[in-house]
C-alpha cells in the first residue's frame, strides 16, 4: 500500500531523512517510534506530500506520489491524516466538520454524508456531541472527531502523527481505544507515537528511527524483548524504566 525507496529530506543543512526504505502492506499497522528529532513526523508527512522529498520515490497503492494539482488533491483524499493538534474547523459543528470532505471533495449528497458521519461519530463514541462546536469538546473528544473526519473520506491508509501528545493523560486511552479498534478492523495504518503500550498491543510491526534513519524494524514482541541494535536498547532502557 505504501512504499518508500531511497527517500532523503533536508531542512537546510539538516539531513532529516536518510535513505529511507520502508513498505507498508494493505491492512498492516506499522508503529514508528524513536527519540525526538529522529525524523518520525517528517516521514509520516511525506506520505501524503505535506512535506516534499529531495530524492527517492514514494508510491501509494502502486502509484507514484503526484507533485501537485488535482492528482495531489486526489491522493490526499485517499490518505487520512490525524495530527497532534486536531485541526478542526472552529466555526463548524462536529457533524459539519465530518461531512465537509465527502460533500465538497467526494461530491456525496448531504443526506448520505450526514448518515455516514453519524455512523462514524457513533463508532468513535462522540455521536451525542454532533451539534457542538470543537471548543465545547474535550481534547480527547476533538481528536476522536478528527479521526471520524479522516475516516469519512474512506481512505486507503490512515496516518497518525503523534495523535495523543497534546492530550491530558486521562484522555489518551479513549483515543488509543479507537485506534486499536481500527487496527483490529484491518485499516492500513502508519502511527508515529510515544505510546509504547499501543505499539505492543496494536502494531504488526514496530519501526525504530534515530538520526533520520530506520535503525531496525521487528514484530512488537521481538522489538521490546530483544531489540537488535544498541541504539534501540539504549532508547528502551530510558523510556521503559519509568
């Protein structure tokens, strides 16, 4: 579903992605972890071209990423993205936020879009909030609406860029629960996160990044019990002792 080959990215003199080779199969949940500044979020953002790359290729469902224009807009409608900040439209209700994409981009009939949106809001546990505005919701509720909004476009793959890092601790689980259920339902997902419990529970594969490189990748149990690289062992020893 997603294939990155020899991907490099610079921000000025900073080499943030170094020869990244990574494939994500249809229905696979890949969790990307690593220290801050390792290139995880940049990697996630290149997959729907929110960040351009300097060299290499990225393919989505067998097709190269378009550079711009209608083809790029079409690609973005196939790739759901959930950010740290919820990026909801403050002047629109929850229901309006979720129906906007299908009506404007997919040209769905409003009644059909609203029916789908209500089903998605039910699925993520916030259907009762449909007539409220984002500012009236908790952070966890807003993030669940953001997930519903991404799902409303019927994406082929979902990208999550540290979706719980802006949330209070008691709200993190309600978002992770939604993501875990998506994973169980077979959604193709790339998740950048610091939530190691989620990585253990929901990932098919853990990708560990450091210094802009994929250092190692393995099944969760193998990675957490017996990481093969010194860098990963050092990282895990620091985060799993607290």
